[in-house]
C-alpha cells in the first residue's frame, strides 16, 4: 500500500492489524501450552510484519512502535510473562526485537550489494 506522500504508515497499520488478528486467532488455543511450544507459533506471525520490510522500512517512532506492538502483545500473553517488561521477555525467550531483525536484514542486504 502506498500513500500519496510515500509514507509507509498506511502499510504498517494494515500489516499490524493483520498480524494482531492472526495472533488473536492462535493464542486462545495455545495459552495452556508450555512456553517452548508457544514461541515457534510466533514464527507464523512474524512474516506478516517483516515481508519486504527492506523496501518499506519504517522510519517514524510511531510506525516502529506499531509494528513492535505485535510481538510485544504476543509475548506478554505467554504464561508467566505478563508482569515482565518487553526487554525482559525478549531476553528470557532469547528472541530479538522486530526492529533489530529489520536492522540486521538491512545490514545483510547492504553487505551483499
């Protein structure tokens, strides 16, 4: 999706809504599962918010926070993780933030050119 000013905000809002919907459909059936089974489910949601992100990479704090909210909400729903900060949840699950994954992908692409 492209807006008149070529801002990725409309695209970001669209993919975040789609990722939240998929997460909401998956989470209720998995809440009783152990955490180590829950994290691979996150890999079904990440492609939505990361697809071609090197093309439309968000640059505003609002867009970055909006995208990050998908993983933030998903990890918060893990049993025993609700009271932890987002940084602590990522550390315990040993997963990077979506922003860090985008930066690494940009760097990898830049190194290959």
